């Protein structure tokens, strides 16, 4: 390795590459659907492409979770991984959701392009702020371990999962009804939430070594099974629950909050976590 060249760890960055692949493929699906719709405005085929794009964005969310977990578990966190992760996130969770909502509804609005642009810019600024906080943590500056503002992967998850739910309400998933007009205000709301001061848990304490009681383990397995069986609406329930948790979190008792977030202050004092990727 040449002097000054960053360390590149295989497995975490492979997960980040999977995130980027899903985001880029989602964009391609949306563009392909748009081209069909331009040539044949009455075609219902585009929504098949949008359906695939939604699943790819949700797949990118899974890869985004895995890359951070693998990096922390193996001690393979690095500045390179953090920057690579942010570049992948702006594609998968910034460009792809903004383009999806634009093609479904915003293209018919006079200022639709502006709404999509605001979301993308706020997402990019959110990621830049996160990297600055992570850099300050590496220098030993004491910072809050929780997310300040709604994370952009979760914002993309809310957008994609709600759109998926809307598609599922229609016969044959071919179109979205009048409720599609709610997607524009939702995009603006999420843009504001990314820069709000609501605190969200990072759940970084949960990893492969996390020990759970039998009831918690059973509940966790049931949630996974429900998500697989009812994949059309369960992702929306999970992402919206996380979004709402930020509003109700200040009113939750410290004991219950610790149970929900799997936060172990004593363990963190003994084994302080490194900066996230």
C-alpha cells in the first residue's frame, strides 16, 4: 500500500457497492418506464418498472444496514468506507426516490422539478453534515451518538414503501389512484425532517453479538416473517413507525427507551464504539 492511500476493506465496501448497484439499477428502471410512457401515454407497463425500482430502493436500504454492521463487527471502519457510503447513499436514497416521485406525480406539477430538487439537495447536505460529525468524533470531540434529524436511508425507505403500498392497493399494480398527490408534500416533509432537530436512535448497539431474551427474539422473528409474507405493506409500517418514534421519543421513559434501542451505557463506557462508516 502506498503512503497516504486509504485502507479499503472488502466485505463492508462490497455491501456499499451492492447499495450503489441497487440505486443505479432503480434509476435505470425509472428511466426505462418513463421512455415507454412518453412514447405511449396510455401504457400501463411503466408501473411494472416503477414497482421494480421501489424494490431496488428497499434492497439498497438492506445493503446500507449490512455495510455498517459488518464494518463495526469486524473493526473495518475507515474514512474511505464513510465517504464511499455517502456517495452510494446520494444515488440510492437521494436521486432514485426523487426521480421516482417526479415520474409518478411531480412531472404534472409546474414546480414539481423544484420539489424533487429540494429533496435531493437536502439529502446531500444531510450526508455532508453527518460526515462532518463523524470526522469530529474521530478527533475525540464529544458528539451525540443519536442521529440529529431523519436519516436519508430512512427517508428513502418511507417514500419507497408508501409508494409500494399505494401500488398494492390498485388492481394488478398498474396505477396509483388520486392519493399519489400526497407523495409531493411527503417529499417536502421528509426534506425538512432531515434537517430537523428530532433525535433518532442509530441502533448501532445492535449487532451479531447482541443478546436478547426469548420473548424479544420471538418478536424479532415474527416481525421478519410478517415483513416477508406481507411485503407490500409491512415495510411502510416499519419505516413510518421509525419516523413517528422521533416525535414520541422525548415522552418515552428512559427505561423503555433503553429497552427499545438496546442501549447499554455501561457496555459503551467499557468498549466505546468507533466512528461510523
